[in-house]
């Protein structure tokens, strides 16, 4: 896998990711990692654009005119003509790959939990809107609407815990 190919693939994936998704904003650590990844990808894209074309050939004739040691320039010219550097390839280690896949799975699990919490909160808000307390709502109505609170109040009265929630 070549470096430029990896950059192109990550750029394509980055374009298809919804970066405003709540899963990227829920956890500060994850938000920082996403921001760092986006910055790294932007830097890699910039470098890929900068180094995508082959470098311009070196003008050794001009160098021979301005440098006194012609043998040095000739040696560098021969070296430049004969040298072909090997292509740089990057192999993603299995440990790193596994840890990143685990992070992705954890994020997906967190996303499911967040969606579940959002649904529960929306239900609770809808319930509270339909059962607003007004001057016309009686204590028995409140006991029917919120049985858990009514049970707690009754228990506190029975145990004579008059100021349980106000004094410590």
C-alpha cells in the first residue's frame, strides 16, 4: 500500500463521514482524537498535493558554472542519474489495526447508548409536557402521575424524615 494511495482513500472516507454526528461530540477524548485526525488528514492532503508531481530536474550546467569544484558537481550528477530510491510502503501493524478497530466498535456501542438515551429523554419530555403541573393539579393527581415520588414521600412520612432532602 503506497502512502499517497492511503491518503486518497482516507480523503474519500473523510468526505463520506458525517463529522457533525453526535457520536463525535459526546466524549471529550473522542472529540480531541477526531479533531487531531482531521488535522492530520488535512496536512496529509496538503503534502500529497505538494509532492504529487515529480520534482523538476536539477540544472547541473548552471551549477558547474558557479561552483569551482567541477568534479564534485560531476559526481553529484552521476549519482542523481543512477540513483532510483525504492518506493516507500507502509504496513499497518496488526496490533495497531486491532486497537483502532476496537476503538471504532466502542464508539459504535457508545452511539447506540446515546441514541437510546435520546429516545428515553424525548419520551420523558413528552410525558412531562402532557402532565404539566398547574394550580388545578391536585396532590392525588400528582400521586397518580408520579407514583415513584409518591412512594418516596409516603416512606419519608412514615419514617418521620421531615427534612431528609434539605438538611444534612
